[in-house]
C-alpha cells in the first residue's frame, strides 16, 4: 500500500507521511517494538487508502447579471404590487461576462411583486443558446421568465411539478435553475423558464391565452400569419368550451369539449394536480391554439407549481374565483367539496370545467380512465430518480451560502439542512400518495 492524500475542493492536500514520522518518533521513545509500529502504520495507510476524492459540486454554471444605477436597484427592492419595465440609459444585462442585447426586461407575477426578490420577464433582441439540465440539451431562447420562487419552499415545488408534468408529455417548455445578480450582488436561486408566448410561435400557433377566473382571458397574445384566422374566432372557440357546459352532457359534451380542447392533456394535468395537491388553480394554465380538422383546438401548458402539497384546494374559504356558470358555488371548508364530489379523485373544482368533469358521469369516467393509465405507469423508483435529479441540480446553489441566504427575503427562509429535510419529506409524501391512488384505482376495477 502507498500513502494517499485526501483531495478537497480547494485542491489542498492532507498528507499522512509526516504524521507517520511523528508516530515513529513517539513509539521509539516509548520503546515500542518495530513490528508493532509497522502494523500500526499499515492500518493507518489502509484507512487513508479507503478515502476517495471529495470535491464540492461546481459553482452554478449559468449566472445572469442586471446592471443598473443604485437608485434603480433600491427601487426594484422596495417596490411592491406593481409590474413595470426597467429602462435606464446605460443599463446592462449579462450572461456571465457576456453582454446581451436587451429588448425589454420587466417585473412580473402577482405575489412575487410583493417581495424584494422580484421575478422578471426577459425579451432579448437576439436569441441566446442556454445549456439545459444536462450536457445534451440546449435551448435557443429570445424570451424567458426568471422566476424568483419567493413562495416556493426550499425551491423544489415548481421543479418537482414540472418534472412530473414533463414525463406525462404536458410540459414542453425548457427550464433550469440559474443564479441572478444585480450590480454584482447575488439575488439567489431563480428558475429560468422558456416563455410560453415564444413556444407557441415556434409551433406555428397564432394565438395563446392564459385562462382567468370566470372563464375570462387573463392574458392574450395574437400573432397572425397571412391570411390567418381572426383573433375573434380564437376567442369564440375558447368561450365555446364553457358555453357547452351549460348546453350539453354525457358523450355529446365530451365530443364538443374534445373538439375544442385536448381533453387527454387536460385530464393528465388534473391527475397530477390531484397527486401533488396543487393549491394554485384556475389562472395557472396557458392554452395555445393549433388547427385541428380545419378549426382551432387548444393544447395546454400548465404554469406555476409553487403551491403544492396543500391540505385543501384554492377555492376553500374564498368568496370569489369559483365558477358561476353552473350555479352559485362557495365552499367554506374542504369537507363541503368532499360532500359534493364524494371520493372522486379530483383535488379542485374551482373552475367550471373541472366541476363539470367531476359531476358528469361520462366525463368523469373518461378522466378516470386516463388517470388509471397514467398512475399505473408511475413507480416509486421514478419519484426517487426525480428527486435525485433535483438534488443534483440544486446542490451547486446550496453550497453557496451567500446565494441561499437570499431566502431571508422570501416567504420562508431555507438552509442546506432545511432543504434536505424537506426533500425527504416531500419525496415520502408523493410516494405514499401514489401508492394510495394505485390502491384506490385498483379497487374500482371490475
């Protein structure tokens, strides 16, 4: 055996040889036999040879920086409840040391606007190549969101939700963790997500909307081709989804809905929301139109999964937001919802569409069939693999104390130990919930 060294991240070494020499001197003074010394030395060398190289994970490899005046920096920190474009003479936006040509950067979100760490919507003049969560995928982005995750406890919920949605084929957007700085000062961990309003254009869609409460349009973008379909036709097609809820039922309702909306996708989203107990709901989904049989048909992009693992859905206790097409519905407690829908595997009925799926036997049977196929394909090992991937992605950030320390400006502060504990807790939660769903669905089989 040979004397080995322990390698640490700073490439310092801890030699064993001087230590052995001091031991030899000590044992000679004590007149310990040479044979005993040799045995002890070999034991120490053996222990040393068992050590492997220990290296800390690399620093975050994607770091954006916004350079503005100190006055603007303070304004960003102190502003509340207002979205605005940041536009100063001489301001810069960089990736690493490379300046990027900004077309626009503005604060965004709803709850994020009430925190020091703001979320941002970024539009570049030229598309940028950004490496993905592994060494193989690269995105070419001109528009993206930098999400502060100020409400996302230990920064894992959005990532877990997006990961499961992705495996089910309903999260097509590019996303990854990055670090953001303002004037050289770290702002902490951010989740970069491709802008849905870029993605739909790449698919050749002309129209995308974010659903609002009471089946309204929270946000719309329309980019017609020539000759194109009038914006009003897209809007009418969306409204027909909800008008059909009051006019039809059973198979006829299913057909009308599926002509206008990819119900398979929507059912999968509902199933994942049930698995993860998603506390956000109605206004957290984008719908983009593609032409299907010469008419617009909407596909979905779920959004904002930072309020998972809730004990009750969003509509409980609220006097606003719950759909009104099918009657005046308010739920003071979660039990009120359970009394209405029974043991159906739907977490939220805030939106009229979800309520109809829960209450119409034909729609619910179709949903349950999709849910069964989806859950049967999911295994506990898949959950383990997802959490290992999330751990690997976040580890470089959690090893930087100054980055994680920015969580003091969030709803709840985090640390390395809190993060590890929360990861284990949420992994166990999902695995237990998955097992319970499998058992419930098994009991329903004839």
